[in-house]
């Protein structure tokens, strides 16, 4: 898990290397002023779902801040997911049950 925010709305992301994109529950997206764009259907671990594309203007997690992050808004999602579209921008190490995320150099 990583503490962060989406458009200044505090939240806790679940780091999910199986998620292609940052995924935000509908309720949080509404509070963060995120707007639904293109509608999508996708197969998730919980079955087929409908979602929409959106942008997080200003996102933080841990000590990092990222602008204009592509995300999906998922109506039935319970917790926000930090997906690979963001994780790929960082160096990730995993050892003894701990994941460390640092800047790529």
C-alpha cells in the first residue's frame, strides 16, 4: 500500500502489478472531479466490468508527484489501485515481502 492523493483527495493506493492502469473507485473519482471519457469493458480478477478512461491532473503516492496520469474509473472497485502505467516510470525492488519504489536513474 502507498499513501497518496488524486487531485488533492487523500487516499491509500494498493500497489497492483497486475493492473494495467491506475484504477479509481467511482466515489473517489467523483470527489476528485475526475470526468469519464471513453467507456471500456475489461476482464478483471472479479469478472467482466465496465469502466471509463479519465485523467488525474495531479497524483501523489509516497514522496512522488505525477501530473496528467491516465486512469480508469471503476464503479464497483472498493480500493484505488496503483497500476503499471505509473509503476513502469519507477525502479521497483522486491525482497523479503517488501517492495521498494525509487526514481529511475
